[in-house]
C-alpha cells in the first residue's frame, strides 16, 4: 500500500513529484472557472435571489416530480437493483469544473472503481450553473471509461438553471417544464423572476452527441427524479435534493420519512452535510423537523450520512442512543479545495479531535493556501509556508499531536503564526474570542472559494464502499494529480460500519 498524507509529505503529494498522466484525458480547450470573476458570480446569482426574494425550488421540484410520475416513474421513487448481498459502489462529490483538479481524480477513480457495481455523484454535477452544454466535458468525457451506471443528486449549482439539464441527463431525457403563470407585478416573486438566470435558448443542442461517450447499456442509469432511493443488496441508499439553500421541501420530507421506515440498514446521500467544519447542520424540512431527526431515529436504521457541497473530506463518528452513526463530508471530487485548516479543534456531538478525520490534513491545507495567496498577492516570501511549518503552527494553535509529525527543523515563528491567522486557521474553542469566530466565518465564506489551481498537489478525494450482509467498509482515497498517487491511490481514511 502506498504512503498516505498521514505517513509522509511525499504521500501528500509534496516534493519534486512526477506529474500524472491525467492531462491526456482532458479536452483541448479547458474553461477556467474563477469564483472571483464578477461575470461568473452574476451567472450564479439565483442562490442569492432565492435567499432575498423567496426560494422557488420546492415548487419547481414538485413539478419535476409530478412530470416524472406522469411518465411512469415509480411512485415510491425506489430503484430496485439486483445486486447480491456483497457488492461495492463509489461516491464522489462536487465534480464538474472540467479542469485539472477534476480530471486528476479520474485515473484513481477508474482504478479503484473498476469492479464496482455503480457510482453516486453527491452534489454539484456541473459548475458554474448546471448548463446542458457543459455535460460533455464535465460529466460524459471524464467518466466515459467507468463501465457501471452513475446516479446523482443535484447540488445548488445544478439548480441555477432550474434543474433542466440535470433532469435531461439523469431522468430519462425529461422534457422541459411548462412555464408558470407570470407573478403579479411589483411583488417579491415578480422581482425575483425579472432577475432570474435562465438557460440559453439553444442550450444542450449537442447533448445527444455527448451521450455517446457513455452509450453502453451497462452504463445507463435512469432515476425517478432529483431524489430517490436505491435498494441494493442488504442496504437502502437514499439520495435527497437540498436545492438552492440547503433545505428540504415538505413533500420530499414526507417521502423521506416514508422511505426511511423498516429494518433495512440505510445510508443517506445529501447535498448538504449534516456535520461539517466542526458544526452540526441538521437540515430543516419545511413544515417542521429536520433530516437529522430522521437519520437519528433508531427505528429507521441509518448507519451513515454522506454529504457533498464542501470540497474536502471529513468524518464525524457520532454516538446516538448507544450506536455510532458515521457523518461524512465527501465533496472533494474535482472543484476547488475548501480549506480544512479553518476547522477549529473538534468538539461537537461528543466527537473529539481524536475521533475526527479530515483530508487534506489541516497542515497541508494551510501550506496549500499559503502558496496560493503568496502567488495571488505577490508576497511569496512572506506568505509561503512549508508543509512542516504549517503542520507545526496548526499543532500549536489547536493543541494537538499532528497525524504526520513535522520535521525536526520546523519552527513556529511570529511570521508563521501571523500567516496562519491571516489565512483563518482554526484554534481551540476555549481560546476563540468573540471577535475571532466571526473572522473565521467571514474567511471561510468569502476568501476560501476562488479559482482552481493548475499544479499538483490538488488534494482531491473519492469514496469506495464495500457492502456485505454484516458491514459496510468505507474508504477515502486521495488524488493529488501526481503520478505516484495515480498508480496506487492512497487510502486516507477507512472505517468499517456494522449493519446490525
């Protein structure tokens, strides 16, 4: 087994590593997405409009679901597969930027997943706004050699064009929805409609050609709608759609309660993780209750909840009524990396720092961002921290023993402490002042998202789950963009989840 980032710096992708072969998979012309570009932000404005003027996602989703039901989709939205009691599947989240970080994941994903039965995309299939024209280079091309079906749940970016392209690709080429009646003039709904981003009139004209890249019948996956359940072997996998703002409408909530009943062990796949960045986000359901209420209820027999949206890996083993539920963040499939060094010392849901796992390690995340901002601000000599310096200063701030010990020459100086503070590094809750907590939140929401980087290590990841009648073995694999991690993708985290 190859070294992981927890073993050596080389296992993390640092050093004079040989670049991987993923670039030969890429199209000749690659769109470079930057979330610092005002034009990109304007195209993706629907999330902000929904938060200001009311969220129409629930109503639009209900219309999509009704259309699929009229076309013959099963009323319970359950996909019944013929998998045996022992089978495997992949989970990968937040993939579709179509650039170097996404394609760098592909060789390892194909190697680890070559004998798996299907895959699930957990949130944000296509950036920036879910356009049908982007599916060729951001879905069909990168995964053309994956020989099994791929199911998906939409993320907020897939909703920026009202989910039309997503429904065409994953839901049996669903036709467009009929337009809704115009809202009354000078109302909030009228203003929202006037500003709403919509797809281009000729969007998706070449979608049929793109489908030929995954045209083998064995690759075909038809799902009943944007949310669904899969009965596979001994487990039920339930995918929910959290829309633009990370919530669940009442109709979907009622379905989730119904489909969660029964003794069969269950795994939730969601676009909004329930535990993330050291915090609990239970995900509200319109009309009352939360998604996590349903997951925690022992009569529903959930064993894990896996969420996308945040572009890294995190795992929280939470004790609930004498059993352990694994809450996982798995959004490192291709989009820019969300920092882990901003996560404070973990103490949530009885999960301690010793129980918590993340990838990239906080020190590697801080080193990555110090290089990024050193280049961006043209202050490389000041900002850039070595991986050992970053690991050492994180260990000091959080009061922890790092998973990978820094070298003997690593020193924590006033400069390294200042850079760590400027880049939003987390700390111990007992030492987090009322001033520092808002600063960290502003950093993670405003400064962490940005443009992708185009040289390794990228710190991407994906999951493989191996199911038996007794347990689920979950492994997180790394993809750095370097040749060593392509040849033998390292396992960054592993846990065996009992099904009893």
